[in-house]
C-alpha cells in the first residue's frame, strides 16, 4: 500500500509532467500556426490566413492553463533546484510561444491585406527567410523535448542568419518602393510580414536560451549575436 509520501511524490511528478505536456502542445500549435501563415503567404491563400488568425486563441488558452498549474505548483510544492528550473523555463517558453502565435496571426492578417492591394509583388529572400525561421523554431522545440543544451546553443547562434536575411530584405523592399511608388502599399505589407517572421525567430532563440538554462542551470554566455543594425526601423504591430 502506498504511503502518504509516495502519493505526494506521485502527485508532484504528475503536475510537472502536465506542465511539460502543455508546453509541448503549445509548441505543436505554434509550429502549425507559423507553417500555416507562411504557406498562406507563399500561396496567397486568404482562407488559410483566416484560419491561422482564428487559431491564435488556442495557444492563448493553453498558456493560461499552464500559468494556473505552475502557480499552484509553486505555491503548494515549493520545488527546488532542477524542478524549479523546469517550472520557470516552462513559464518563459510558454510566453514566447504565445507571442509566436501572435506574430503568426499578424503575418496572416498582412497576407489578407496584401491580396487586397491587387499587387502581387514578392521579395526574393522572403520565402527563404521564412523557411529558415520555421526550421529554427522546430529545432528549438526539439531541443526542449530532448533536453539538448548543445542543440539549443546551435539554435541561439543561428539567429544571426535570420537577422542578416531581414536586413537584406528590408533594403530590397525599399528599393522596390523607390523604383515604383505604386508598389508602396504592397511592399509595406511585405515589410510587416518580414518583421513578424524575424520576431518569431527572436522568440525561437529565447526558447533556446530557456532550454539551455533548464538543462545546464546556466544562462548563455555573452551577448546574443545580431545580424542587423539595431537602429533599423522596426515594423511594430499590435
């Protein structure tokens, strides 16, 4: 017959596993949202973009559930050492995943707005940048699932490539707008899409940092590599 202590330990482990499962579910949804937004962009598929926008609430709901479980566990169990890092990392990662969902929805909104301009302009490096961000997010989440600090570090280092692509794309779209003022509206929407994709890459890198901390108990050393001028105007979007 199980003792009271055994019941307590099992309950504690069940709560930690639930937190982990919620992060994994959020990660799967975030990946699907990003993939949907990028496919909608490539195919100029407004119906798919609309589904991405509608799907954002699912990630928000899971984040709220994870927060509730985590706060209850911290208050009642007072976890220490590795277990405490698991909870803290899960909270940080869930916040990043929620923002990734928001940026995917924002990009999808811009796809719909782009179609309304009836200007089918494209930027040569946008699809390549989008694909690299998609892979970056997948690798960051795989590092979490497998507790792989080395893979997380490799993701962290690769973010500079995304920044460089964004910088090139920014210049490319500016040149298009100078060459043909009629393209300003379409290129502006593409700039917003590009910035949303770049921010998804930043949050994927945040996840990698949290995974590294979770596994090693240490934060990444040194400043995060950057590939674009920090003074470059950012296309903020609510």
